[in-house]
């Protein structure tokens, strides 16, 4: 079945170009130019990924991301909050990029961009969100005390309760879980999870570690599983 990409941008030219490139690659494409149109679309549809411009009129992309990641607090929409989101923006500041990741975005592309690059990012994020990058020899679930991680379904449970992770959050957790007690620097994690083609910085890792702790740790300020090794990086410590 073809994946559906929701392209959200108030510039008609951007939407038209991305539609052509994505449809050429075999994707279905839906369009929206305002935040309200996004919410109207999601009321009846679930795309496989959202390409979302930050600088939208009235309701900006960061507000939309926050709403989708925390629907009970911001909008009555009955949508799963794990839909992958790639932010599109002309902003180049580090704080804007960190803000997007803090809210749960999966990737970030700076305008002006190459449509081919965006398509490549879409493919990569969809592979991760569907579990397509998990090796067949490593498909067995991993359990650490009350933490259960299943790479086949990309299901994470803490004390039997589901923890909803974004694609990148799951990839990061799964990588650390496969290498318990091994310490990784932020640079190593950036390369392993985001890849050398990712034009980000190491603060991206810090943001995702923080979000993971909020979702899986009994006390995020005193983490049990994902521990900081000061001056080096992070490790997953089996409880």
C-alpha cells in the first residue's frame, strides 16, 4: 500500500514541487496550507508522515507538533501521536532546531532545500517508523526489569503500560538496549541513529535522551535506565 504524506506549507510552490517529487516516488500526497487545515484533515485521515513548515500563519508548525504529540492537552483530535514529523523551516538557529526536537519532531530540513534531499529524509524516517531498519537477527524483544522493548512491533512498555515513542526515540532506545552498559558519546549516537547525512548537532541527542527519560523512567530526574556518564556520554544500565 502506498504511504500518504501530508505536505503542510503556506507557499503553493513548495507544495507543488514536493507533490511532484513525492508522487514520482510512488507516494500519495495530501496538502494543507494552514494549521486549521491540518487539524481538519487529521480529523478523518491518518497520514504516514507529515512534512510540516514551521512558519505558518495563525497556528505555526511548532504549535501543531506540540498538539499532535500531546493531543490530550492541546486538541480533541483522536489521532495517534506517533505520526512521524519532518519540520521544514527557513530558521537556521540552534534554539529553533532544539525546540522542534523537544516537541517530538523526527527530522528537520532547512530552507532552501533540495526536494531530492527531502524525499530521502522521508524514505529514511518511514523506514525507521515501520521497523524496516531492524536486522532480522536482532528481532527478539529485550526486557530490563519493567522495561519491555519489541523491535518487530516497535512497542515499548513500562510496567505493562505502553510508552508512545517517536521513530527516532525508539531507534535511540533500541540501540542503547542492544549495547547495555556500553558508554556512547553524543557524537557516536548522532552518527549511529541519525546518520552521517544528518546536518544536526550533538544537542539533538541530548533532547532525545531527555524525552526518552520522560517516557520510560519512573523518575526522569534520577534515571534508572538511561544514565549519564559525565564528561563522556550515555549508557543504558539494566535495572
